[in-house]
């Protein structure tokens, strides 16, 4: 049976390290990092994600300031708010919870955030920095996956990493991160997507297989090489009458059968999710230190 790569446990360990670092920053520099979280509308998923982020900030000692608006909040007002937050020295990071209501141009909003406060790492300047290997802000999910591998002693260098999914928030930045000629990277990376033919022939070549398709049963045991490491990023709600909520969460990978073949596998829930939020916290702390000129 595969080793279970628990994101919950690892995230807790990293957050404990952050707590110590933040206590030190406060003592030495009187610095408390702050994050502005903007939520527009009543999407239940977004409300719950924002709650999770606020809770995580409070846990480590980051000051999270929530800006919550009704679904009809005007786009112009949102631009004005972002401009004010960009210019507010008390705010180190700005996060706009996606998706935004359809009358708001998401791209324009994300591009309006000062790249130095773009702790989600979605601004083209930070995407470009990742592309050329310059310091910037790496999106939480790819960074969390890299940390999950490294901190579990799984060597990335020289490995063949196959990623299923090419989104701008998971697949593409993860590929850019892991091909860097740097420590904790230097992998050979292949990306699969819906245009890929005979995907199993490619996924079976993976030493490390990362699945971020957003569809249950995308990867079964036949598609995995014996001994491979499997990271399941997908989060899918399926009906489950035995649960009070009426649903449960599953990943993109057929967990039972794949865990009998893989050497290590991340679960859903409790895998990549907690790591994503933790790396967001990492970016807020980094932003605060950079803005205060602390190395
Ligand atoms: P996305 O933007 O919908 O992208 C999905 C990607 O998967 C696309 O590139 C798509 O290919 C590819 N794909 C879909 N079905 C496929 C199939 N059957 N075979 C091959 N490729 C397939 O999704 P995302 O934002 O990257 O998120 C992916 C999943 O991860 C979702 O379940 C999401 O909820 C989850 N997620 C979890 C976290 C976390 O922290 N745990 C964070 C982010 C995302 P095309 O480009 O050809 O359409």
C-alpha cells in the first residue's frame, strides 16, 4: 500500500514554523503581515474558501481584512478599492476571491493588483517571473505540491513528472516551477490535456503523476506505473446520502485501486488543499518582509 501524503499534517507543521517566524518578526521589527481579502457575491464555495483563508491567517498571526460586497457591486468601485489597497502601506497582500460575478471583468481586476502585493501569483508580471526563474510570487497550489514532494523526501530532480491539466493556476505554473534548473526542481515535465491521445501511454511513464483535471475517475490504476508517486489535485463533489450535507468530496484519481499500485499518494480531502492555503500564507509573509526591506 502507498504512503499517504497528508497535506493536513504537513500544512500544520509549516504553519507552526510560520507562527514562530511571525512571533520573531513582531518582536524584532514590530511587523504583522496583513492580507486584504475581497469577496463579491454569495457563492457558497467562495464564502467557504474565504473563511478557510481567514482562519489560516488568524492561526499563524497574519492580519486578514475582509472586504465583502453584494453580487451587484460595481466594477468601477472594485477598481477604486484595489487602487486604494495598492497604495495602502498597511496592506501587504491583496487577494480577490474568484470567480467574480459575470458583470466584472476578472482579468482586468487581477491585472490591477500591484504585482508586489499579488500573493496569489496570478498577475502576468509574476507569471513572467516564474517563467524566467526570477523571484516573485508562485501560485499556492503548484508551490504546495512542490513542498509536499520535497518535505516528504521525494526527489524531483531528474524525475519524469507528468501533469494532467494545463490551467493557468495549476498545470502550467507547476510545469514552470518543476523544470527550473534549481534545487527542488530540475524535472523532465510532460503536460496532458483533453487534446492528448492515448493518455495512459504517457501517464504510465511518470515517476511523479499530478492530476488536476477537475473530473472524477480521470486516472485509474491501469494508467499508473507501479511505484509512481501520485498527487491528486482534483476536488469534486459527489452525491452521498449517508452524509449530512448530502455530498462528499473526491479527487480525480481512483484512490483505492491507485493506492495499491503507487508508492505514495495524496488523499482528497486533506491533501493538496491545505497546502495551497499554507503557501498563500507564505506569500503574504514574503510580501510583508520584502515591503519592509527585511531579507
Ligand atoms: P481547469 O481550469 O478546469 O483545468 C482543467 C484541466 O484539465 C484543463 O487543462 C483540461 O484540458 C484538463 N482536463 C480535463 N479533463 C481531462 C481529461 N479527461 N483528460 C485530460 N485532461 C483533462 O481546472 P483547475 O482550476 O486547474 O482545477 C483542476 C482541479 O483541481 C479542480 O477539481 C479544482 O477544484 C482542483 N483544484 C484544487 C485546488 C486545491 O487547493 N486542492 C486548487 C486548485 C484547483 P483542456 O485544457 O484541454 O480543457
